């Protein structure tokens, strides 16, 4: 850098400038031509080369200043245009820097002229009205895909559509036409560049190049859906400036996981349509259902209802089929009178869980029965307001449906949470009196060939022309009981029209719950269940559930989810073998040790559905899983070998306080897949990993459906 100071030197330099102009100093001839010059004091200038690699501070005499100005006027037209453009941008920037920040402003740049001029921070649209707020999605790449977000000075689009990056993916659409990003408080800006039109994000200036009109509005929803839960209003965004162009989500190039958003003539393709999706709302928020509880509370209550079905079924079996009832200590007569007198329903029409607990308190239940401990998790008020309205564990009597085996289930009505819940029992062990009666293995789990799911008349269960392939044993038992369960749900929904419907189950109970819930939702979707006779959506919650069907089932399941008719949560302990199986043992070499095996064909065709929460208690972590790869023997081997080896640790988990102090926390130093399959380990994982969290399943579901 050349620094020249001193009065005498200044005079010499001035004379030199008169001689050297038009060059000032020969090496800087071109640099002076294009230099950005800024006056720093009277008669002094900074001369900076365009590449910013060299800078001179020079003090000039007045004659030198006049000569330099004269030379500067002789620049070419191209240079003038370049300077003019720079000057305008600089002026615009300087004006923004001088604009005062709105009072109380902390979240956005005070240089943002629009907000400084037109309104306080509390209203991002200034004096305009916020017409819409939410995620801005493109309609091009499938339902709920392509979420636009602010990245740098550009508008990017997440190709995966997950759209959970933070406030940069939230936009305000103002009545004046501006579209403003929530995080940066900057506006979409349209640049008409002839060959390539760009959409950028810049400080708001209230110009027409930052205003867009909704153009050609239309409403779409999932095809033939009977409700408007999936309906969305789509529109084009037409720029007020430029050449009548619209924002488009297709004119883009990869940029990491997203792409740049451009503009083009307003044609009719899907890439020109967008829709706003409100944050914090869900397609499952029907007016009649009211609020959904936090995720932990939903899963927690479902696990209790799943587990008590095992012991209720055992007591019922012992009472009705001359089993051993000595453990009841004479309470068997009371139990008969309370709710086991009728073949299919409580003798009084319903019985509260508190009544059942009162009778069981006098019994001497064996150690393997823990129904009283599970019921004591709920307080007395909740037990009083939860009633058992129906109980079944008998072989269906329908002449055309004498297939399968008895399905044990109860139908509960919960006043506090406004739920009607069908809880289906899981498997009993083989070669036991109850195991032989229920035939859970020989007629359910081990009948694991995949067959097309059809009605007796040959029509498809699912969609009109698409029959999914499902697990034969579970499909048979669901088919044998389906019409009766559907009738009871519709009957109970009449006095409780605002109650949500839940179908829940553990292990095999979870497998049958998935098929039952799917069929209810699909028949409602096709109009086979009259509108408003069964509250939607059908909510499925399972723990340790095997996979039940193929990719056709998975595809239809997603359609029903997108239509807002089906909501399915799968809980899975990381080392549990069942969720990666189709019921029976995988092969004769399995370490699980059962004697009935499934062929490899249905194993490789099986697909999981819904939203899965993986629980890993040893790693003290949980993970939401939305998509599943093809289930192969190789993957299953990794699950059942590597993961279980990692869990062979000789350390019990912390003992829990009341009312969870009965949970088994010590699996003897060899926590095998059997331990991780039972309800104790699922409840233990849930309360250690998620108690106190405020997550909502609907929020996770919207992320899942946006993929």
C-alpha cells in the first residue's frame, strides 16, 4: 500500500498527476478507470483496484482532483452502466442502513426498510393483513412434497419434503402480496433476467418485484376420500413485475438436499401450483374428536389396556371352562356376578375397571398375573370412568365364518379421554390348556402364508381393484370377528359421537389390530360404512407387532393415512424380534426356540406400516422411523445377532417408584429377545425415555406424510 503524507510531497504529487493523467500512475491506469472511489477528507481519495488486491490512499491538489474528475467523465457507456447499477444498489443499501428499527425489534435486521416503515415486529406484514401463515409446499412431487425454505439469499426446496427445519420454512402471505419468511423477516423477490428468471429472498422494500398474486385457485384432496381432511387449496403465485411469470418448483438445480426455485410463464402443470399448510394443525384434527393427548399419554394408556387383556382372558377362561380358580380365594362368584355371567358382555351391560379391581383385591393372584398392578397405575377417578362394555373369547358362530380360532378382545369406553378402545389379546404359549384352546400358534401365527385379502364375493379388501396380500392366519381370525366388532363400534358411537376410536394390541394382538383398523378405515373410505356412523380417524397403537402384509397393503395404508382416515403407531423395543417377523419362527435354526416356522417367502415380502417409535433403553435413546427397507434374512440376522449381543450386559435398570415399582427391571444379565418382547420392558422403556416429554403424535405424523 502506498501512503503519501506531507505538504511538500503533496505539491510534487499534484504536479506528477497533471503530467501522468490520464494514468495517475501508469500501473493503475485500468484500475483508476474502474475503481470504486470514496472521499475520505478534503482532497484525499482511496483508490482501490476491482479485485481488491491493492489499495492506495492519495492526497491530491485541487488541480489533480479536477483532472481526475475530467478523466472519470470519459469512461465508456458500459462502465457508466456498471457504475450506475452499483450506485443504485449502494444507494438502496445505504437507505436501508439509515432506516430506523421498529421499537422492540430483536429478531430481524433493522436495515429491513419494509418493517421499519410499515409496521412493528408484532405484525410481519407491517400495516397489511396476514392472510396465511404456514409451510409453503409445491404441488408437483406428490402429496405434501417439496417444502420451500429460506437458504442464504435463495428459496430452496427440500426434495424429501420433510419440512421440519425450523422457522426458515414458515412463510407469511400478506394482503399486499408480499410473502415473508418467519426467521429472516425477508421477502420473496422476483428477478426478471430474460434467459433465467430467479426467485430470491431479500430485504423487504414494498416494491412490485416482491409482490405476488394468487392466481387460478383450486381445491384438491385424496381421490374419492369421503372427508375433507386431506383437502388443500392450491394456487399459482404470479409476479406483479416482469413478464407475467409465475413461481415454479421445477426450474431448479440440486443444491445439497434441496434445489433452487425459479419462475416461468404461468402454465397449467403441477409445478406452478403451491399450497399453504398451517403449522401445528393436522389432518386428524376433526371437529368431533377434540384434542389429542400428548404422545406419552396415548402410548402409556394403550400399554395398560393391552396388558390387562392377558389376565382378563385367563380369568375368563378359568371361570368358563373349568380351569383352576383356587387363586381367586372365593372371589370367583363375585367375578361371575360382576361381569362374567353373560357369554359375550358384562351381566349389567358394562362394568368399571374399579369394580373389577375391587374384586381382584381379595384374590391371591399368582406371580405371573399382574393385572392389579397395571390397573393401580391409573387413579381411582380414571378407573371409575373407564368401563368394559364387551368381552369376547369364543369361537365365532357365524355359519360362513367358522374359520380361524377364538379371538379374545374387550371393548372399553373411557370417559376422561373420550375414547372407545378395542383391545386385542396377544398370543398364549403353545402346548398349554389356554394355548390349545385359543390355537394362537397353530391357527394364527404359524398360518403365515400371504394370501390375497378378499370378500366372500371375490371383491378386494382395500381398494376396488387392488387386493393386498396379507398374513393368512391373522386375516382369517379378523374376518371371523369383523362384522360383530364393527357393529359394536357403531352401536357405541351413537351415544358417544365425539369419542375417538382406538384399536390396540400387543404382539399377535397388534398384528390383528393393524388388519382390523385397516379394514374399518378402507370400508369407510369406500362408503361401505355410512358417513358419520363411525368416528374417524381409526387410531391404531401396537407394541411388538409383527408385520402383516405386502407392499400393496402398505401403499393403500398410506392413502388412508393421507385421507385422514387411519393413524397407526408402532412401538418397538430395539432388540425385540417380533416387529421384524411375520409371526412364526423364521427358520429351524432360530434362537427364539419355537417349533412352528414360517417360510422365507412371506418374510421377504412383508412391509411395516404407519409411524414407528424405536426404543433403545441401553443407549437411552428413541428414534422415529417412517420408512422401511425390504425385510430380508440378512437384515433380520443383523437385528437378532449384533443387537442382542450388544445387549448382553449384566446390569439391571433402575427400580421405578410407585406405581411402576412392579415392573421387571432385572432380566438376569441376559436380556434376550423374550425379555424385550414383554409389556414390562415396553412400559419401562417408555417411562424412562419419554415421561415428561410434550411431543404429539400428530406432529410426527405430518412429518411422515410430507415425505
